């Protein structure tokens, strides 16, 4: 297995491997559960590490367990209509929904690692409260809000339904995902790339939980267009790739969309010159989709792994702030703040495939344990650090 991984890594780095399976990457014939973000094997690996007090997993476990998301006295705050304007202003239920979804996942994860049924019951309480109440998302940020919440809900639901099992209202929760969340995100977005990448993550997770191949395939179709248009590689040519529906058909339009950046280098993203926080959202979703696809039996790393590696490496280098920013890069000014988003991609490419990632490794290890960005990312040192499963 290790020899095969090294061969795959070499081909990935050389950009020569594009297998038929990687090109097809449709929904699996049979879905694997739990199969959104983390697999049963990965969870078992973490559980064994925590039980023996090993690091960095034990510190990460304690971080999650001591967070407000794990509080067994948490009261769900569902709303029939969640209204989110630009930057969540107005904020009618936006924060509550996202954080209840992260809490449901946190509780499901803690149940798996501890077998303390109180956590499973709290996760169920949160999911049931929302599935009994929510009807719609409105205002300008509705699609993004929907995507963020729907990236966390399936992670919780997968563990509870397929491992814990005692969830009478699981069907109502599934109906909520299908009727309230899917319609808002199924057609993607022509906004900044992190929007559509979050949508692909949410749709893929929903597709897995619902065992709906059409939803899953739509997620992958959107992903195939968006990822090459989000992360630039020198092999793309003089200009970045584009999403056809955006009609970015001139250099000036592309430069404007890339936040005024006119010099394109490998690893640069469409939002690098906006800020690293939003860039981190996009990179995170790129890695999450790859992981879920791998768990579902389709390895898309040969197709997209090099873009992920370069995006992580480029952003990690400048996030570390070890040298002056050159004038050609974002006019010499970077807005850092990448967030806790490197563990999943770093583990996949470095731990499993054996690829050296100097800057990403240094940044990742210096920031452990990685917590939550309070939007849709949570506890990835716990679930993915040095996890070979």
C-alpha cells in the first residue's frame, strides 16, 4: 500500500495521472456510511488515540469537549425563516443555525469517541428542533448560509443514523435537507468561488446522507468546473481557467474577478488578494469534497490534488509572514487569517501520499489543535491529524 501511495504521489506531482475513474467520479453504486468528511476507520483511529492519551488527538479532543458546542445544556434556537444579509446583516437566525449545526456534529463526534449517550441525544435534539421548524432561507446571503449549515448537518446525521441508530425523526431530517436546503444551492453560484465550493461540499454531503445519486453527481459537476477556476496552475496557460457561465471572456474581466491581480503564479487563488479568510473557506471545501469522494470509493486526488497542494503551500507560505510581500502580489499587501483549514488536505497529501509540504506542515503543526471557524469547519486536528486510515 505504501509503495502504491508513493507511485500515486509521484504521478500527482508530475501532473500525469488522470485515470478514467477520476474523470468519471460519479456517485458510487453503493454509498458508504458514515461517509461525509470522516469514515468509520478514521473515527476508530482517533478513538484509539484518545483512549491512550496520545497527542495531538487528546488535546484536540479536550478542546472540542470543553467548547460551547459540546455543552449538554445547549438549547436549540431554530427559526422558521433564517434571514441573512451581506456579512450576515441582518442576522436573523444565521449564527444560531450554523452553530447549532456545528454543535450537532460536535456532539455526534464526541458520542462516537466516548460512547456517552448524552452526546448522541443532544445531537438528535438539535437536529430534531431544526427539522421540525425551518422552512426557508432568505436575503442575499441565503445561498451561502444554506451551504454552510448544510455542510455540517450531514456530518452529524451520518454518525447518528448509521452508528448510533436510535433516531426516530431521521426521516423528517432527511426531508428538511431535501426540501429546504437543496433548492437553495443545487444550481451553484456565480459569486466569489468560495460560495460555490461550499455549495458543492453541502450538496455532496446531502447526496451521501440521502443516498441520492443525482444530488451527488450535481455536486461533482459543479466542483469540476469551479476548482480549476479557483486555483491557478502554470499549466493552465497565461490566464486562469474560468467557469463558462460567468462570461469572463477578456483579460480585464478575469483580472477584476481575481481581485485586481494581474500576475498569475501557481497556487494563487481567485480570492487570495481579497483576504486569506475567504480563501481558506474555498480551500477547505476543496479538501472536504476530495475526502468524502475518497470515502465513497472514488479517488479524485489524482485529478485535483495538485491544485489543493499548491493552494495550501502558497497560502501557508505567506500566512507564515516570513518575508516581505512582493509588489506584484496583491499590490504588496496581504490580508492574512487563513483559519483552521489545513489539516484535511495536509493529511491526505502528506500523511497518506507521502508528499513533502514544508510550509503547510509548519503552519499546520504550529496551530494545533485546530478548532472551529464557527461557520462550517470544526475539530480537524482531532479527526484528521496524522490519520492514515
